[in-house]
């Protein structure tokens, strides 16, 4: 039996909670993690507050998530406090990491060469981004300046990523991916198929759906009004995570249960 790896995503930032920023990082990460066989158990949005962040980190062993990814709060300003919250939650001190400092120096030199900054001086604010939890691994960021961070903390692996979407995506694909591949089950993927039924509304198949769901508990089966609802159509979307052959066969079985309706 394939182990199901539970994942949790924490989006951190007052600018998200007060509507200044249209947040899309969670949606993007959900798709990437489930494509790799992860199961998303929770996505939460929290404020820039050290104790709030720490509480979510401490809850992780209880919630039984193997992978926790945060987005936001890694920059040079005093309200970028994600790693301070992680430090409190794990009871691991923040320390200046030489590898992270080297990454930051390199990025500011590059930005100076590109005319995107007026100086590459390592100010205290810039050095702040090199302070990460002890024993953590910095993740190179070739788009911005703040490194991501990876921490293997017993039962849960924590990745802290920037909130800027281009930076988050670069680090996810280029720096974090090798760690995720070692945790997520090999050969497990997400497969999704759908069937559109020519019926008036969802209630007409509610009983049938209930029976099919009980017989295929490893699949997520969702009915919804089809795109052409004016033509009296209902779409059934079936999603499964597992090995390709097994999941495809099971999804096809579900689809066959509804073929007669058309």
C-alpha cells in the first residue's frame, strides 16, 4: 500500500488578510504537490505575528502532516518575521548562516550589475535574511534576494518560501524539489477525469453518487453544474492519487457507472 503524504500550506502576511494582495501561491502549490502525490490536508492564512506562526508550527506533529510549506515573510524589513516564528515554534535559535549570507551577497552584486540596486553593501537589513534556524538549509533564490529555508524537524519537514510568486516558483522547482522527491512517494501522481451528463440537475444523481463514493473511497468524486448549464448538463469530476495504472482503472470504473445516463 502506498503511503499518503499529508501536506499543509501556511500563507503569511497582513497584506493578504486585508485584501491588498490577490494571493495565488496556495493554489499553485496545491497543484504542484498533488501532482507529485501529496495530499493537502489544510491551507491557512495567518497574520505577521511570531506567536501565531509558532503555534501553527507546534501543531504540526498533532495534525500529522509530513510536509509544511510557508509563503511570505522572509525579506529584510522588520515585519518579515516568518523565520522568527518558526524558530520559536521549533525551539531552535536563529543563527547567521554563512551559505545564506554568500547567496545574498551574490544576488546583490548581480542586481548592482543589472542596474536594479544602487549598492551591494551588506547592510544589517540585508544580513537579517541570512539568519535562519540552526541546522536549517538555505535554498538559493535566483529571482530575488531572500533565500528559502528547508528544515527537517523529526516527523515534519518545513520549507519557508518567499511570498513573491516568481521567487516562490523558482525556489520550489530548482532548490526545494530534490528534498520533496525524497519525501513524496515515487511513481505516485494525481489523475483527474470528468464526464458530462445530460441531466437537469445534480439532485437526480445524488443517490447514485453516494453509492459510487462508498465503493471508491480512495477517489474524490465531485458533481457540479457543467459549463453549459443552460443546456441542462452536470459534470462529474473524479480525482485520484496513486500509481498511474491503478488510479486510471478505478476512475474508468466510476465513469462507466454513469455512462448509461447519457
